[in-house]
């Protein structure tokens, strides 16, 4: 286990001992040589977040961007106005369906910069999942109470959007990034798959992203236990979504009459066959890289599990030897989340449908999975693919941006390459060969991460403010400023 100082103790100040170390370790790269020649001009400047950032965050939480339907336009206008007030030009990029995305770019200022050092894209999504019932506070109030800031999106992902905005404005305040262009990209529709957001943008405006060196987005998996920060998890790989809607039809009628082939029966039997499908545990390179990376910071028992993984996945019941949650990294998972059919107890409905959330490991053959699902469901059930995602290489650990993250963040906690079961827009960038890294600057408690896609989402004021500082530090260092 590694004793870790909290990030609050470590604002980077140019000229202090730590930044001297940082500089000397970055020396081998051309980018940093350019940076060093410019450091004198920005010496002793603080990277504190703008004092308005907390107010922006609260105001941002008050904009209801529940997706569906999204309504990101108001959020994009809100962010745009802040950028305009600081003299930064923006573009609103609106899909034919009316979904709004926001793009702004700062060009590098160092002589000769910009041609070789690719852009750093800061990406977050403006939409949020529906809050659902049972909140203790109004989910779009942006309430600040007892050291917490409450609201849908407080963690996923409006806090990140404001951290990126604050870092972007700080670069601008200092005269712009020195070496790399930096892009602020606020997108629509991530929570429903991103087809109206990042997916559409990369298809429709490839020229805006042609020189991208790397993307920083959501999906960071930092490990904090009882207030101790064990590692910064930089998401470099994720599972692939395969979302399905399956529907079946049958004879309707009175509930008292025998009707074994009714739509609900067919659906239930088909879904049962699907759930009983044998599980295929396997260790992909992405899972191995992640589990090996966190192994030094875990118990001996965890270490033994990682060492024995290849044996364990051959077991008849691998789950018995796996830590809770680890199976997610070793399996294609099938989760039936919506079932829709009749609503009266004595009436046989004519139709029944289900929506199935399948998450594939990076090596999975989507076509083979679809064929298997079709076969298990049987001929009477129609299948529609709602969302799928092609294979993508994990983002590399030897890129300049990943190395920069290691150097800047590694001062406070180890940096590990994370593999996550969830899905983010990073996959769209990876599919076109652009490295994307999920990085959260916020060191959050379990209570805070539990609020993601759940009730009472909130972030502590102190974690938010520290995160702003960390993000600015990263963006400033990694854009060569
Ligand atoms: Zn998110």
C-alpha cells in the first residue's frame, strides 16, 4: 500500500522543487525543451482555478440536460457565453436532429509550435441520465449544503466539464498554450451512445480533429479507500456495448384460456435460455494490464489471484476464486434491463419485448455473439441492434500525453492504466486511431461515486476545488505551457 498525500497539498508552482524535478524528467522530449525556453516568462504564476468556477458549476447543474431528450442547447449556450466573455471564439455544431455540441480551440503561441505537436482535446458530455425518483433534494437545484454540491451530473460529468473549462480559460489567461493546440469539446448524447455527439462530430467534421494527439475525457478510475488515495486510474481501454431490443408476437386473448405460445411466454423462455448460456471467462491483454498494474497496491490475496488468473479462468466456477467485481473484466456480460409487455393480469398481450445490455470484452466477436443470441432466443423473437461498437486498440502508454499524466499525477499517487467495464465516448476516438484517456481529477469517496446514475449524486466542495487545480496543472503541463 502506498501512503499518499492528498492532491490539495500539491498545487504546482513553477520554480518549486517539484516542478524542477518534473522539468528535468521531461527533458528528453523536444516538446519540453521548447517549454523550458518559455518557462521564465510564466515563472511564479499560480494555477489556481478562477474564483467563478464554483458558481459556474452550480449554474451548470441547474440546466436540465436529461437524456433522453438531451436538450444540450442551453448547456452549450451557457458554456459558450463564459468562453465569449473571456474573448474565446466558439462553434456550435448542431446535428440534423437538433442536438448541440460546442467546440473551441486555443492555438499554440511558441514560435514554430503547432505543426508537429498534435492537439490536446478536452472532452466531456453535457447530457445526464434521468434523475429518477427518491432524491433527497431537487436534482437540478445545484444545491450547496454541508460542504456538498448536489445534482444530477455533479460527478458524471459536469464537474469534469467545469474543470476542463477552468483549465482552458487559465491557459488563455496566460496567453495560450505554448506548444500544443488545446480544444474544449462539450458534446451531446453520450449517455445514449453518443451518435448525436462525438460519433456525429467525428463523421461530420473530421477536419476539426485531424491533428489530435490525444483526448482527455471521462472514465478515470481513481482508487480511494477510507480517504486514502491509492492510485490514479487512467482509463485506456473499455468494454464494447452491444445493446439489443428483442420483440416477439403471439395470439392475445383472455387470460383464463391456455396459451402456451403467447408473446410473454416466448420472450420469457428465450431470455431464460440466454441467461443460462455458458460463460466464457478469459483474460484479455487489457484486463491483464490493469490487474497487473494495480496488483502492487493490493493485498497478497489479490496478488495471488492475479498471478493465478490463467488457471482460474479454466475453473468450472471461476467466480469462487475471483475478487468481487473482477469477473466484469473477464466476461462478456448480458444484462436484461427492460421488459415490456401487457398490463392486465387477465389479458394475454399480443406483444412482448426486452432491451438487453451486452458488454463485450475487447477481443469479442460481435457477429458471433449476435448469432449466438439469435439462436438462443429462437426464430419467433425478432432482434434489433440499438447500439454496437467496433473493436478499438487500447490507448498506448508510451504517448507524450500518457507520460505527462504519469509525471504530473505520479507526484501524489501512482498512475495505472485502467480497463473499465463501462463505456465512454473515448471509444469513438480509439476507433480512428486517436489515443484517448479517461482521467478524473477528482479524488472521490465511495459515497460520491455511488451517486453516478443513481440518486443523490453529489460531490464535496473540497474535492471539486482540488480537482480544478489538478486538472489545470495537467492541462498546462501537457500542452507545454
Ligand atoms: Zn458520463
